[in-house]
C-alpha cells in the first residue's frame, strides 16, 4: 500500500449546552458550545471501516449533556477537564482528547424597580470566551482566549519610519485611529493534577482587563508594539500564564478627503474599511518558556 | 411596449462612517452604516440608459461624509433627516429619499486607575441600533429600532392549551425557557417640521429599557403574549411612538433527556437549537393609529 | 386599553427537509428550507396568552415532513401549495397561510467511467431558488425568485452623463466592469384553482435563462437599464409572469491606479470592493398589471 | 525583561484582485483573494515600535496589484510564487513569506444563440479553491486545497459495530445518507526551483475529480473510511502530491419519525441538521513522506 494514515481525530463538534442553576428564585446561566476531538488507535476505521474502536460522536455529545448535569459547569476550563479525563481514562483505544469550548456571556436585565432580574438575562454580545483543554493521560494543556473583542483608540497612534520600496505609496501618519478586533489565546503554566489549579474565572477576568488596559494605555508607533505590550502586560501580571498569541486585524479607518467639498477634515470623519486589512500576528512568551500555541489561531 | 416600470429606487448602500468629536482630550465616537435610497423621475435611465436625472451613488456616499463634517452626528435619526432633506430639496428629479442607518455602540475602556479612558473604546457588541428616515418633500416618517438583542427567561414561561391536530406531537410545557433575539421597529408620531422634534437619544434608551423590562416581567403563556406586552409597554410609556413591530424567533431550548443515563433533568440542562425555530411577528398600535411598518422587517 | 393588535403571523421557520426518491438504483434529491407563517383569529393569544386557536409551530414543522412523504416534492411551488391549502382549510382560526421555500440544487457526480453517479451528488452552490406561496382560502399568490446569482460583464458597460452637484467627484466611465449579485422575485399570473397551473420547474429554468441572457446581451449605460432589460425579457418571453422585482447591488470593481509603479492599467487589474456598493432596485410589470411584490425583498 | 517575542508575522490580508485578460473580443477572468504574511527581523517593531524593518502592509497590497499586471495570473500557485520570491529576495529583513490565495471560479453565460458569451460570466459558486505558498529563500512549500465542496451519497453508507458505553444511545444504521462539506489541503512534492514545476491548473482539476469519484464510489462503513479512500485515491493518481489532509463535518441527515402520523419512512424524508455535527479530520500520506500540513485547517 503506497499510502499511510497520519494524524487523525474525530468527535462531535458544536454541541450547544445551556446549564441553568437555581439558587432559590435566583438563576445562574452557563451557555457553551463544546467540541470534542479524540485520537488513538484508529487505523482500522480508516483502512477497513471497522468501528470496533470508535466511540460514536453521538455518544460524545450525550456525554457533554450528562456531564453538565453530573458535574455542573463551574467554568469552561473545568468542564473541559472533566470531559477530557473521561474520554482518555474510560476508553482504552483513545489516547488523547481535545475539548474546545466557546462561552457566550449573559448579564441580568435591570427590572423596573432598578434591581437585577433573578431569572431574566440579556446576552452581552461582546467577545466570545474560548478554551481548549488537551489531555493525553499524563499531561494537561489548557489554552484559553477570546475572539471578536473590538477596540479602538481615536488618537495616540502613529505610523512612520517604515521601509519604502518601489511599490510604496503610503503617507506617514502622526495621528491616526488604531482599531482591531482582538483574537487572543493564552496558555496556562498548569500541566498536572498535582499542581495547584488556577482559578479559571478570575484568571479570565484579569487577563481580559489587562489586555484592554494595555491597548488603551500604549502610545502606539505600530500595531506590533501594541500587540507586544498587551502580551507582556498579561504575562507580567498573571503568573499562571506562560504564553500569549494574538491575531490582530488592523481595521483601517481612513481619513476621508473632504477638500473637494471645501471642508477641512481634522481627524474627524473616517471611512471604516472592511478589506483588505493588515493582519498582525505574534506570540509573547514568559522568558524561558517554550511556544506551543499554533501560529494560526482557528475558529474555536 | 408590453412592459412598464414600477417602483424603483437607487443609492449607495452601507457607507461606513466613523465620526470622532474631540472635547479636549476626551473624544466621543459615532459609528454608523448609512444606506441611501432615492426615487423620482427615473423612467429614462431604465428605458434608455440616460443618466441625465441620476445623481451618482458615489455622490450620495460623498454627501454622507461631507454631512458628518458639516452637521455632525447628534443622533442617527437627526443625521438621516439632514441627508433626506438635502437630496429631496436639492435635486429636482428626486421626489423621495429614504435613509437607513445602523449604529454600533462603543463604551469607554476602564483604565488601570479605574477611570474611563478618554479616547479608548470597546464595542459593546450587543444589539445594533437602527433607524429609517423617509421624506417626500412634505411629510417625514421616522422608524427606529434594533436587531440582535438576545434575551432569555429561565422560568416563568409555559405553553399549553393549544390546538392538537393529527400532526401534533408536542408535549405541553408548564415551565420552560423562553429565549429570543429581538428585532423591533417603532414608528414615531412626528411627521412634520412644525411639530416638536423628539429627543432621539433619550427615546432610544427609554424604548430599549421598557422593552427589556416587559420581557423580564411578563409571566408568559406564549411568545405572542410577551410580544404584545413589550409593544404595549413601549406605547404606554412613550408618547412619541405610535406603532411597534416585532420579529421574534422562538429560540428553542430543549430539555435534554438524561433518563437513559440514570439522571434526572429538572430544568437544568438544555440543548440550544438553531433551526428550525418558531417565528412570531406582530404589530402593536396606539389605538386610533394606522399601521405603516411593513410586515417583513428587512436587514437595515 | 390604549393599544391594539395589528398584523401578526406565526409559524415554524427554516424547517430543513431533504427528500430522496428512489427510481431503482437511481435516486433523485430535493433539498428545501421551508418557513410557514399563519394568520387568523389570533387576538387572544396576544392579549391573554390563551393558545386555544394556536396550532403549535412544532406541528407546522411535522406537517412539512409528513407532506414530503404523502405528496412528494414535485416542485417547491407545488409543495408550498399543498401546505398552504392544508393550513387554511383544516384550521378554522387560520385565514391565511404563507409558505416560503429556499431550494438548494444538486448535480450528479461524474463517476470514473464517465457516467453520472446514480446516488451521489454535489451541491451546485450557485443561486438559491426561492418561492413564496400565499393563500387566503380564495386566491393564490405565487412569487418565485432567486438570490446570490453573481454575474459580471468585463466590458460593454459605460456610466456618464449623470448629474453633477457640489459633492460629485466621480469620473465618467466609457468601459467598465459591471457586476452584481442578482436577487429577483417574479409573480405568477396564476391565482385560482380553476386556471391551468404553470409548469413550475420549466418556468424557473426559463426565467433564469432569460435573466442571464439579458444581462449578458445588454450593452449597458447604467445598471438600471440592465435591470429593466432583464425584467422585460422575462415578461416578454414568459406569459405566466406578470411582475418582476430586482435588488441589484452594484458590485464595484475599481481600476487600480498603477501609474505610481510605472505601469499602464488598460482595464486589466481591478480591486473588487465590498462596501459601500450601489443598490439598484426596481419593478418591471406587464402593462396593465398591478405591482404586488413588496419594495424590500427579504431573505426568504 | 521577563517576556520575549515568539513567532510573528504580518502583512495585508484579503486583497481582492480581479484580472481580466483580453484575447480579442474574448475575455478571461481570474478572481483572487490574496493574503500576505511576512516574517524576519521584526524584534524592534515589537519592542520599541521602530518600523525601520517594516515594509508597510499597504505596500504588500500594492505589490499584489502591480504583479497581477506585470506577471499576469497563470494560476493561484504561480502568482503566489512570484509574490513570495519578491518579498524574500528584495527585503533583507524579510526571511520568510507565506502567500495564501482563495480563488473564485466563473463560467461563461450561454447566450441566446447557444454559444458561450465572450465577456459575460456567472460565478460557479461551488467550492472555493485555495493555495498557500511558503518560501524562506531556499525551499518552497506549496499546499493547495479547497473548501465548501458539499457532497452527499443517498445510500451505500452504514454505521454499526461501534463501541457502546453508558452514554451511548445511537441506533446502528445499515442504510443512511452520508453528507459532508469537504475541506481539503494537499501538499506538493515540489520544493525547489531546480525541480520541474507541476502544472498547477491540471493538478487542481485532477485532484478534485479523484476526490469526488472516491467519495461517490466508496461503499462506506464510516466517514473515516471515506476520508482515507479520498486521500489515497489522490496520492495513487497524482505523483506530484505527497500529503492530503481533510476536515470533514458529518452533516447529519436524520430520518424523520413519521409513525405518529401513520406513515412509513423508508429512507425518503430526512431532517438536515446544522449543529452539532461529527467532525472527522485526518491526514493521508505517501508512504515514506513526512506530514507537514497543520492539524487544524484554517480559513484560507
């Protein structure tokens, strides 16, 4: 046979689970999109179609729902750990499980007597929170993150002093809008059951806070500089994080030329362009740590 | 000629304009997506291709940018009024202008000293605000609204007592999740330059507040009942509004059957389904007023 | 009560039904997305939440599946007629039914012996076919159409002789790309069970053919002229159609300025822009017929 | 400094270029979406914001347009090679260029005299063709592929004999629909300027043909088996390809239970589900070759 099987994985993707926890009349909500990918002794199903080692993807979906009931959803990370451990330890043929989770945030609706509603929610709609838990029976890897967090500085951004070749026409800018839609992933130092487990909920809130502050407080000479400052700020403040990777579209806001209409445009009116966009990607590492987050950040 | 021309309109759609207003070091942002549709003496361009009456769509785009500079953007509604008036009064061949605006909201980033950043913003990402201004040289119609405001009640919703025919298999529900992504449009009473102009910004904030409160505070026997209460609450509280129309997908959250796994599911674990979904649409009117919002709410 | 109920409708949207018909080893496929909207005596469900007149949306979904089995799917239009008739004639409280259908086309895969596979298909992925059937117990209205049919003429398009005002900067064009993504709806003359029923499948294929040919064969001085020629060609050739409406984005392909690089660009290299875009909408009518297709074409 | 910079890259993403080539009255069209990612000596721009080594992303965009004019677009792969070579050889600080291209296919409109139009096109709308060219100054890597090729077998698919654990409820299937939307990438053996260059256009057409045939002609006991057959068929027939990777959603078509309505459903009526879906991913290698395509296929 001139062909062989390489890396492979399978599972149910995008199982949408909503968990309501009732604390008297006060309800809490967790809203997740869970994707399971399993690897192991899977040669035969590829070569001959024998499913003898295949736990059906329908079963991985059922497990997500059953575990939401059995273990609750304290955090996306903790829920992913429960699932990954289960698949690797309960099925001999499965050697590695990767659980990806998207989480959608909800906030309470304010009622007419200015209190928080106890069981009425409105989706915040801002960034989507992400996590990926990988387990091979010995070592854990947790990479969390977010996507679609759209931010903008209306000043304190410049771009000049760059290389000019024969195809360069861009004018230097000494005061421009800097805008991007942040996609970020950060890898936790934690790899083993014996180590103390991070507080996943606090960690997320703090990383997000530092990321936003670094964006706001960096006087930027290039989006790369801002990227690095965001990553460094996270690593400096959060000992549980060893590595951060960003994918940052440079969402161009072009100053509109209003001179033909006899008008000045002193950084007031901009055209927000869709495509093309600059795309700035990079990893920031705690010194001495290895990079493990892939170069291309994928959807989940 | 066996064919004739019917209703027609043209213009530039989806002009993305961002307006920064500097109040010292504190900046303000308005972020709009503006679509212009003009009608009038346009037979010849259709029949023979003569553009003698056609103001180019490129010009309508330029006008959006120039007006952002000349008039500012106090509100999406006010900006639409400036534009509609301009096209109808400055071009003899144009008899009617319809301006549609989507508005994206931004909030200030909190800085590390717990203040609001002065020129750094994060997009709220919740609902998209909408308005449509129509002017024919004599009468104004302003229909504002929103889309993609996703809300959920985790209890206080029932559904029973419905018609059963030979294709009915649904079980009655006495405690269910009620969730929807609100698309709403509301028409203002204001139609003329002599009447006092509503405070568009306050009106939007108040309509949104009443809509959310009515959703949260209605014990619901059907989504139709909730729809009606949301509309009625708006009209009862906001004298400037005569008509409200909703398009409400019933975003089904199905209780997962965990019995095969020996688990109870006492309204805790749900599958959030995508398609199909119920779609509940309806108009609520101030008594004595006419319905003018079309049955099908379109994208803008 | 200061508020009253206006137009309202409800039903299950986006029921995805795939019907396989086996003709020996040769299979045929119909792939539809069906949305049901019902109206009638629905005041009480809005005012008090009484569902006594409400056939559940779940039942309308079941009916779609049962009818696919009972009646087959000869065409989207015929299937819609079966459904609309059923809801209006079987439920006293329902006075009007509107069935919308999206249809996705598949073609047979070519096998290695250069024949057509008998039960293997690849989705064509071109336009989506649409129909809307409305029935009020007495009169039928069938509006069919398509969306996302993307077409381009690389020459034979000009744009000049237009109005110039103070905001006009556009240069006249004597040879440009004309491109659009056609969204069209056409209304059939047929309104009653006594009249001969159109051959829905042939009609669709012929309308699509004439639309494409008119686009290709019109030397265009404006997209409005092309729109009119497409509509007129359909009405001239297809006696079963009384009215056509188009929504045509002018998908701008801008000639890139290569002069800064010492290169000529003789209509060779273009930037395909996303937004903003011109939006040209219009109705073409058979002389003597009334316009009934709404101004704004909605998604289905 | 406790943090360091890891892998990073930047460039202009999604430059939309349309190239028209005139062969007398007959025009040819190439429609690409080009994304450039450059790496090299980029520490300073991240650490201090110095752009001294940064060729602006605006320049990479200009280069795409200029090269479409200077070199033409014989194929997406060839165009990517021109661009990658240029950036790496003309800029000392740039050590590696990765060019990604999406290509949209067009076919000629049939005219009313049953000929092919010479300059009128309709987008085929089926799969999107992809390529990625990477160059580090010494070695080339070309990975081509496609996405969104939706295929369906209405029989000749089974699924049984799988693992059953306590969360398994799935019933075995002996005749089911197998449907997926193929995302595939294949890596060429070619790595150096001295080796004969593949015929990129022929290669794409042939790989696509074999992929479709293998899908149609495999009697499938699992989607993994079909995946492997598709990859093996490509490698067996196309000597220029060393590695293929697939990401195959199992697009479930559930047989609808019509028994409550007194109807049999003998593999006739199906519900096409959206989410969750099985996701089957795997690599097929020419024996002796190394796997280099990343596990997660990204959008471009």
